[in-house]
C-alpha cells in the first residue's frame, strides 16, 4: 500500500470526511445485514415436519437421475432430443466462492470452488473458464488442495462448511481426487463426513492427504474430525476426534516439517429450533508426528470460542496466527499470534476491523508467503495488516461483501485473488485496487421470470446478489436492479414499465419506469404479520393491475401495489413453535378462468381455497400429506382442476410430491408415483396442451399425460437444485432457476414428437421443389386419410428452427410453401408429423 507521509490540513480534512461518510454508510449496511441474516428455508421446507432431511433418499434420487440420463430411459421423447437446455447466465454477477487454489506459474492456473456450483479452471487469468466437476452428483465444494510436488494432482472435499448462510439443505458426499489437473475425478469415499473445512496435501508426497471434517450441518455425528490417507485416498483413518458436535473448520501444515500439523476445531450445533456456534470444545490442536498424537494449545488462548481460523507464515513457520470469533455473540473475539510454533500466544487486540455479529460466516485468516507481518482477515469485508496483526486496513474496496477465500501467489505477494459471495476478484497490488474476474456461472438463484413483452429479458432473484436481469438475453450483461437477497420478481405482461422485485422476508419494491428506480410497495401490509424468507406475491393472470401478497394472511392490491388490503384471516395453523416453519403463506394462485377463485399454500401444510375473491376460505388439504406446500396451480384449462406440489421426503410412506384435484381441492389424487422421492420446488401447468413441469432438487421433470408418467426434461442442466420455473406460453419456452449455476431455458416450440415410432413411416412422402433453393421452397405430400399434421424444420444438429404448419388436413395432395428469407444458408431437415408419428422427412439445402 502506498504511504502518504505529508498531508496538508485540507487534504486531511477531506480524507477524514470521506472516511466518516464511509463508516456511517457501512454501519447502516451492517445493521441491515444483522437484521436480515440468511434463513434456513431450503432446509426447513425439506425437513418439515420430521425435523430432518433424508440424505440417503437424496442420494438415491441422484442415482436415479444419473441412471436415467445415462440410459436415456424416457417413455416419451419430445423436442428436448433436439433442444437441450440453454445457459442464459449470468457470468458477470458471480456467487459464493469457498476456495481458490493457484499453481506456482506466473500467471498461475486458477481453480475456483463454488458453494453449490462445482469447480472451475482458468489458464488465462479468468478470461475463460472451464467447468471441471459437472459429471459428479454433488457440486457443493468445501475445500480443495493442489499437491505441491505434482500440480496435476488435486484433492477436493465436498460440502460447504460455512454454517448455513444461504439456506443450505444438503451437505457433501465425500472426497474426490484428480490426477490430470481436474479433467477427470475419482471418488475416494468419506461419504459420511458431511462438509469439509480444509484439505491439506503433503509438500513432497502427494499420496499423503489430510481432510478436516465438519460433519453434517443439522445433526451431530461421530464422523467429525481429521482424516488422513497415506496411499492417495485408497484408505482413510480418522486421526483426531473430539466429540460429535465439534468438527474441523481449518488446518495448517508446517511447510518444511510437514508432520507438524495444526487443526482448528469448531463446536457447532445446528438444530431446527436452535443453534450454538461455539463452546469449550472449540480450540487449536497440534501434532508433531503426522497426526498420531495431538495436544490442545491453551497457553494464552481462550477456554471457549466460536469459529477459528488458523494460518502459518510460510517465510517463518514459527509464527502462527489464529482468528477467534465469540462463541455467543458471533463478533470477533480476538486475533492471536504465536512466535514459537504455538507454545504460547499473545492477543493482538486488533484495531480497524469492521465487525459484525455473524463473523462465524467468514472466520478465516491468511499470511503472506513472503512477509510474515502481512496478514489478511475476513470480516464482512476484507482487511489487511502490515504490522503483524496489530492494526488493520480495509482492502479490496470495490469487492462484494462476505469474503471466504484468498490465494496469494507464492512468488509475487502483490498478486492476490479474493473469493466472496459475489464472485472472484484479482488485485496486483496487494489489495489496494482490484478488478472483478467475470465468466463464472455460479449465481444461486431462488426465482426466475421472463418479460412477456420482451421475452429476451430474463429476471432472477439471487442469494446475496439481489434481483438481476438481462435486457438482451446474453449471459454476460446482467445487471442488479434491486438489492439484498433477491426473491420473487414479476414484470407486468401488459406494461413492462411496472416491475416488482422483492428481497428477503417480503421487502417488496416496485418500479414504474422499467426498472430504472424502485420504491417500497408495502403500504397497508401489517408489519406484525409473519413473513416467509421467500414471501410469495403474484399478479392476477387476467388483470395485472391486481396483485396478491402472502404473509400469514393474504393481501390484495387493486392499484399495482400502491396500497394493500388484507382479504383473509390467518390461513396457517398459527405461529411456528420451532424453527421448522415460519407459519406463513408460501404460494398463491388465482384461476386464469375465474378471478374469484383463489388458492394459497402454507409452509405448515395447509391449502386454503376461496371461491368468492377472499370473502370466505375453506381448508382443502386434510387428505394431503403434512408437508411444506411449494406450489399451488389453478388449471388454465379447467376451472375445477387444481394442482399442488410438496417438498420433503416420503419417509417410507406412499405419499407423493404432486397432487391433482378435479373438484377445487375437495378430493386429491397423487399424480407423482413415477417421480423419484425428491422435493418438488415449483410446478407449471401450461395452457391448451396442459403439459406439466416440475422443478425438483435433481432437475426438471415433465409429464404429457397429466402425471401418469414423468421423465427428466432434456440434457444440459448441472446437478444442482432447481428452485423455480417460469413459462412463456407464446414461444413455448421454459425458464429454470438453479441454486448455484444461474438460469437456463429450453424451447419447446417444436412440440413433442414420439420418435420411437419414427421407423413406422407409411406411404406419405415429402418432396421439395426447388431443392437446393434460395428464397423459398415448395413442399408437397399426399395423405391417405384425414389427419392432424405438423411440419417442423430442424438444423442438422437437431435444433428446432421453425414450424411450417400445424392443424387438421384432409385426405389428398397438399402443398406448403416455406419462406426462407429468415434463415441462413445451410442444410436443414424437414419432418412431417402425422397423428404423433414422423410420417416422412426430407433434407433441404438453402444456398
């Protein structure tokens, strides 16, 4: 950092004013964040009402998905065979990074681990990225380590060890290893260790690896501790165990005496109704013999602590730093320094760090590889000390908050990479300035939406990254238009100047100028009402000037959210007695055929129905399983039909995840028996065709026969939770929000073709004149009998191009003209589909 030795009085006053202004605004931001800590919604909705998540059921569902995709075991093959999922972005917003590893070259090869998006690699300083881990079933990464003696070897521990920020639901499934710089991976076991806090590899022997296990987030387990392998992961031994509530969140290894190891233990208890992020079992343990024997270090250290970060100074391994958080308040307890390998410690009582009550969310410390006095520390922002930890200054000024990972080049300590909840940043001057490295598709979305007036405009609400949109449909030009944790977002389909965006706990805002500015839209909402972390609101499908908003009661606005009025009593079972529900409405549906017919679902298992616009309500969920209701959808095709989707697991019962009623909820039928036992997070029922789409924790499923059969929808989606869906009827396009890999879409404009019958072509034959052609081509065919026909055009890769005809045709000869001015010169495949069968096909060539 540059030091200014002489200040004029004026410069000093200006500098002081700027600093005071920052502190005021930073403290306001800090207090806001303390008020709205991340909820546990993703866990809560899966755990209700059993207070736990069936991890084995989730693994079984993942195996089902892998088998289905591998064998292509689909009962019906639709247009997805030609139209895989398309990634829509963003690549310029980012998401939570848990670890960064770099090679010794300059510039280095960069490896980035995402909390729920896998592993990415760049060989050109972030200009381009390749995804390395998508073939695995679990993309939540806790930590990685490159073997110092062989940079082709990488160990990876799955399961984010940060304590539930961002509403974690699932932990990891063990440890993986790559022998080819990430091109392929081998699973090494340790499936039951939950999440991984740290991975260390011996500096000379890449077969020796240590793994710090934090255990499963929401349950105590004896699998917590330190594990070691001496044979490259073929076998593992647990070499340190403290108790079933204390795991290993961080570790450090002496660079020249690698049998000297330090392990930071964190006593962490997380239940649905309480949490404890510290206690007397938290502490630092040291081994001089590669983990055979351990001793707890106590001289100068506190007897009780929260999360602990630990780091050795590579240039002077005698010096060790430890970052302690308070076991009760979550604020910084202190920074401690040892100059004798941990025999004794001195409290540094650091100055200059902005503190928050959830420092356990960060809790890491890093020492410069060249200068033992330069130290970096994570609080809500990133801080740096140049005097051995006594005084600290704010660095990476323009970076996103919530830092979790840092990598300092071993040969150039000014080259520093920072990973946080907003992505990856590079500084080449030790953090004084930095630039964001875009290209990482790791945004954790809760919701998605499409602008019906301009369908290239996509929207989404993201964890810790607000509400974002693209105006062009490109992956790299998304912009944040509303802050906080982004949730529901809707665009008025008749006037897209009206946009509604929401952050955590129902903080609804509206824009009347197309998203250029937003103002609060909560006038009339009772602040004492209970609100879900992901509070639902919708636009009336027949009149978008009318909106509905759900707390524990249902509110209606008839003036585009200028004001609200409650139209229901409490529709839940009541205030939550535990942290397993909020006691709130989770989903709202207004019939597209009758605006007086309204449904709501709640997080405590209720579905309520009103047939008179909210004047009276009837509970219609008595025969449904007691589970969190994720979606209720009134049919757009039949006023009496309604669908409901449920989260959670079956726990050995025959209960399903999607139900249908033909009489407004009076009687329900399970239509999800062919689905795996996996939570359903959203449900779409399309118009006219009545296609069904379900967003689940393992992908998107579809049904063409009202739920009798369900199959995975196409390929191209990574193995992450699908949180939300939106449907654009006009272009038959489905949009999916993923929790960790951005937003995807798929076009179904070509309809659903059963190509398993493609070999049953009859005497119908397509001909084309002229062929090759330039501006147009005339197609001709003869039908032996009356039939419903569709004529589709695809490119040679199977991608849908256009529909030429769709409708009933009489027996006899027909001619269909294809105008080709809107397509480029190429080879195309034209298919005639008659009564669901491919009757004939022909190759066309445009010159």
